[in-house]
């Protein structure tokens, strides 16, 4: 038997002893994926983690014609799980999954160790050694501990089978969106190439430092990339000003600041780090032009949630992470054309999630059509 463990640890109250197997219900793969998605949302609200245990039966056990091995496995699970735990096919016919709901956090034993020991002991007593040795057991705890300094994806894809299924169902639209991104970014870079030169000269003439501002941002699934903008700040500035305000904004404690036209916005409007040319670039959103290169590389899309900096994500509540998991970041989006700095952070996240749920190529076209108006008006841009 092979056991794979996730890096997440938590603790679990001891499982009640069971003297005999109970009648066992196993959900089909589609229903089980929905269950995992619902359990994630429940965990976000209750702040109680859950654990997903997977048993890969391998080719031999899954092809057992008499189903004896499966019956023994289900019988063993009935002895090592609670009635509130949920069992289903993670992958039809070959991988069984168990969701251990609302695992406690006040004990001293590791959740994975407690559950793995209980499950493996009962499986070892129910299966022949050859059968037991063919099982591959892994466990995955939600919410995960994200490593914000890592370059690779910090989120565990195993915990999001519903999102993978959704992407497969939208495969044609996903390809179409990518084609729109490539065509749109190439067109924009070609048309705006004269502006590149003018803006670059203005930046170099007004302050010392590079033309481009490069910053590590977090894209879809939390994978980091180098984000490009025209530099609008003095070099060697203190990022603590922005970090502090962002943390207050996410916590719902930020105060609105008055913009030049008297509009109250959730954004730093009198940032001493911004140059005179930079203020104009931000007001007109011209500082965003280099991001078409990020779109061309596939790190961003024309339309999607804005990519956050790692210290912003570090301050997120668990449910805020969904804006990274459910859609690729974009240059413009539903937030930019509907609210843009006038709404609270939670409302911005809700707009991002609404976009991810209802996205279509036609919606992207409508958002892109509304973006020039939002840029010209400059509402919320600073």
C-alpha cells in the first residue's frame, strides 16, 4: 500500500468505535464533486476544516468482476468513518473518496495520522495482503496552507475537481477566449505602439528609474508571474503604505478617500510615492498598457479579476481565494466597469465570482465594450 500525505496538518477528535458495518451509500462521481464544492463553502463559513481521503484501487481491484474487493473496502470504511462523513466515487470505478466533515482543531493528534491509522488498520484486517498492497491512499485537508513565496501553484487541485470538470465542459469557450486574448493583445500592442514611445520618454524625463514596473503577482490557482506596468512611482519607495491600506481594506476597516473630482473611493488618492507623470498615467489607465504582454504570454486575460500581490492574498479570508481559483486574472473586468474602487473589497470579490460563474465570450465582449467609457471617465482610477 502506498500512502501520500499533504503538507496540511490539523487535529481531529477521536472517531467513535463501531462494532459492525453499517449500510453504506456511495455517491456517483458527479454528486461527489458537488459535495466537495459544497463542503468547501461550508468550511469557509464555519472555519472548520475538512479532509478528503482518496483510495485508488488500481487496475486489478477496480476490475474485480465479483466486486468482492469493493464490498470489503466499503465495509472497512463503514467501520472507520462517522455517519456524518460522505463517501463517493472521486473517479468512477477506480478511486473512492471520503469527505471527513468538520474535523476539530482542539486535539493534540494529527488529523491525517488519526484517520490514516484508523482506515489502514480496518482495511488491513478486511483485505488480503495482495489486495491491501495495491491500494494507494492519499489525504488532502481544506483549507490548504498556501506558500505565498513559492513560484509554483500553492493550491491543491485535488480539492477542486468541480472546477476542473467545469473547465472541461467549457473547453470550446476556453479556447475561444484564448484566441480572443491573443488577437486582442496583438491588436492593442500594434495600435498603441506610438504611445509606448511617448510614455517611455515622459517617464524617463520626469524621474529616475526604469520605464517598466515589474512586480510579482498571483494569477489563476495562485501561480505567481511577473506583472508589468509603466512605472508611476519613484524608485525605492516604501510598500508599507500600500500594504497597510490593503490589509485594512480586506478587513473592512478602510476609510474612503476623496478623489480630485470629489468622489469617495476605496483607494489611496494622495500617495506620496506617485510621480506627476505617474498620476496622469494612473488616471487615464495608460500605465496598464504593458499588461497586454502578460495577456499575450497567457499569464492574464483581457477580461478577469485583477491579479493581487502576495501580501494581499496573505490577508484574504478563505472565501476570498476563490477569485483566484475560478478565473484567470484580467486587464479589465466586471469590477472595473461596475464599481472600480467605489465598492468594498467583499463586494469586489463577489463581482469577480459572479463573472466566473456566468462567464461567456459574449460577456467578455460586453465588458470590453464598456471599458473605454470607464477609462475616459476615469472613475475610481488613481
